[in-house]
C-alpha cells in the first residue's frame, strides 16, 4: 500500500524566484491542498495555409503563475526555523522591527504596513519572497514541490470557541520549481506555542503602548478598557497587491504593485445592553445615529508559555480606529437573540498604522 504524506515547510528567498529549501520552517496545515498553477494558454489562431475548419493545429502556453490559500493553526513559532510564522505576516505588511526583551531569550516583533516594502534599499522585503515547500508522496517516494516567488496578498485570523486560532494566508507566486528530494525529518512547533481560544482576551477602550510609534515593544489593554466576549471573531487584512506580468523576458510575474491596505472585523455576540461592560445594543444604535465616531479593538493571545524569563509567547493584534458597518440582530423562536457586528479600520496617525501585530517568541529576527 502506498503512503499518504503531506507537509509544508516555508522558506524565505533572498532573491525572488530562487527556491529556499534549506532554511525552512515547518508549519502544520488544516487542509492538504496544493497551490493552483494557472497557465494563460490557448490555440494559435494564425493563417498558415491549413484547412482551419478541420480544427486547430497548434497550442501555445503564454504565461504561468500560482495561487495558494494556506490554512494554519496559529503557533507563535515554526518548527526548526522559528521565525517563519512571523515572516508570513512580515511579507504581508512589509515592516517588522525586532527587539530583545532585556537579556532574556525572548524577542518582540512589531509588524505593520509599509508603502516601501519592495523598494531597493528600503531594508524591508525588497526582492525577497517566500518558497512554499510542499512535501508529498509520489507513490512510495516523498518529494518536495517548491512553489517559488510567493507574495502574501492577505491574511485572516478566525477564532471560534473550542478551536485554535486559525490563520488563513492568500498568496500569489511565480512558478513551481523542479521536484526534488523531500525535506526529511520534519519538526513541528510544540503544542505549548499554540494560540488557543482559551488564551484570548478582547478589549475595546484605553490601550497602553510602550515605545516609540509605530515600533512599539509592548501593547496591552488599560485597566479601564472594556472586555468583549463574542461567540466568534474574524479579522481580515488585505494589502491590495497585484502581481503583474511585464515585458521583462520572463513568462511569469516579476513585479508586485502595492494597493491600499484594508482591514475588516466581524464578531458575533449576544444582543444585550448590560448595566456594565460591552453593549451590542449601544454599538448598533451608535451606528444608526452617526458615522463620526470610531472605536478600537485589541486582541491578545497569551499562551502562558515562557519565551524568556518573565515574557510569554503571545500574539497581539492592535486595530486603533474602527468605523461601524452595522449588522442586524438575529431573533429566533428557539434561542436568545444575537447580532453580528461589522467594522472597517481607518489609518491612525497616533500609532502610525491601520493595524499592527506584535509577536513575542524566541526568534531573534523575522
């Protein structure tokens, strides 16, 4: 009987289009699906003296690219090459600053959008890209399929009760390189580094940010902030990037053009107006009454596992300005009413970003 093996290791290419298969981090997948390779190809419609009504005689492949959707349980580190989880987020935003926390083994990485990420000399992404090393069996032999030139277009965070935090990353890339020997002996991150529903706290209101904006070294909810306890949370961050094919002598995209970053938030919670705490009724009525006010959201996943003395592995998502998009209450005969509240983020001058992620782990850089 043949094997059924499938695993992924992500590498960062120093030059886009040159596969990175050595320094790669292993990440678990929630779904086993290869990237979709897309070819622009068609019949050749040219008059060459043949009997054209009998059918086409030539087929031409004009260009190639790939698209991938990664669905991962979120761990603060990858296996073997710990930085690669944060590197995925870095390749969406463009900017990442890393700081050692005291003299410990813990490091904090602040990530946020940049409009110069692909510029030469920017010190950001420049010409780097991601290789998705999919390892799978061809019968009894396991091979590595390197998909090179990967660009992260969007990421989504989704949290539901009883489940780990799910990271969904949408990527576009150049081509699948030649299959090679498998990346043997995969090592995956420890379960203690998983961001879970039970480790999440969500607040709106006053936020304490340590350091100089936007390169904060700590972000936490103030004691006066209001706790939110939804049934489900969804955050989608889109960069609006476009990978384009040019007259550059290549048959795959070699230029990534930036678009406008956008952030959308959605959560489901009880339809209620408590005497204290977060009121979904007030949020709904505020949306109906005016568009001039904004709110904010701070999500913190603290694993409880030390990255260094006094510092835990954790993920923080900071969205400082949100406008309400409404959402209708859901009434039924068999349950208490709930509401799905929807928001869209705006750029914030004080923090210097529309959304920022703070990742704390043992990786020295991203």
